[in-house]
């Protein structure tokens, strides 16, 4: 099911300079390389319907996946452009991407420093990544490499908190508040057109309760905890799985809401 609407999202981007949250945010952002193999094995892909909202119109000669990680979104882009370029600052994540997607050009770089020429990209996408970018530096750099009229699409796979056991899972991990990725301000109106937004529902199938626990360990606020804290989270999840029949099956279906936001380069 797709819920499409045009709107702006309330809330400030995470990590104001000089704050304790900024330091914590930086630690979380650097935590994924050590989890690269597990991340690639357990994180969900992105539904085609979500990509269609951003990429179905127009011809995309060259698509950039910024903050590509291990290529979860990159893989879904194949066939949607003549060339797909994947940029990420973490060499461990890029190494996994290069091994699984040899047809993609991996490039070391960051959203704030993209090693590409001006206006050479027709479409830019970021999956589960934009909340790690430093603004306004990143949006100015994204605008620089994107041709006029090109599209920037941002994607987040968010577990559906409308489901009781999903809410309980977040509490078990010590993350009861909304994730940073649900906080977003529109991009610079001098550079990009008005924000459009949609939500696409899907499921991510995991190999039983062990697969669910493994996925949880790729969440930054879990992977950066001490071993004792992670063990305590595992214990709470084991208790949780005894309370819901759907978490005891050989395959656990995690309900997702893929949030899609897109704007065009002026």
C-alpha cells in the first residue's frame, strides 16, 4: 500500500555542533564498518514501488547511491540507469559492495565531499543514510553533482511501530523514542523544488528469532553498546519472542514502512 502526499517534515536534523548529541551521533555513524557482513546479511532491501516513486519518470543515464554502505539500495538500482555509482566513506562497507556488485563503480567519498564533477549525475538516492550527513554541506554538494532537473530521493526502511511487538522490540533495545531518520527538514529551497513524500509498506523476512536478534545488532544504538549491555538486550529479546507467536516461527516477518522523500534540482 502506498500513501502519497506532498508535505514538509517537522523536526531538526540530529547533532547540533558542540553538543553531546553531536559526539554520540558521530560515534554511531562510524559504527557500521565493523558490522559490514552482518549488515549485508540481515538488513532489508528496498521495495520497487518506493524506487518507482523517485525514478519512474525521466531517463537516468547515471545514478549515484550516496552513503551506499554494502549496496542494499545499490542492487535495486541495477537496470534503472546506464551507470550506477556507489559512494561511501567506509572501506569495509565498500569492500562488501564491490564483491557482491562487480558491475557497480565503488568510490570512496562522503556526502560532504563527493569526488565527481559538477552536474554529471541524473539521479541521486540515499538509503538509510541521509540522517548521517552534515547539513548544509551535504545538500550543497549533492546539488553540485546533480544536473538541473535531476532528482534526489531519500529512503528509510522503518519497522512499523503500529504493530505491538515492534513497539516492544524498540523498548527492549533501549530505543523507545523515534529514530533520527523520522526527523527531517526540507532541503535548501534555493537549490531544490518543494518536497514530496510517500510511504510504502512491505515485509522483511528473517530466519526466525535468531535472525531478528542478528538484525537488531546492526542498529547503531545497539552495536555501540558494551558487551554486557548487548547481552542484556539479547535476554530481553528472548523473553519477547516467547510472548508473541509470530516471533516463534521459522520465518519472522518484520513489517516495514519505507519512507520516501524526493526533491528536484532547480
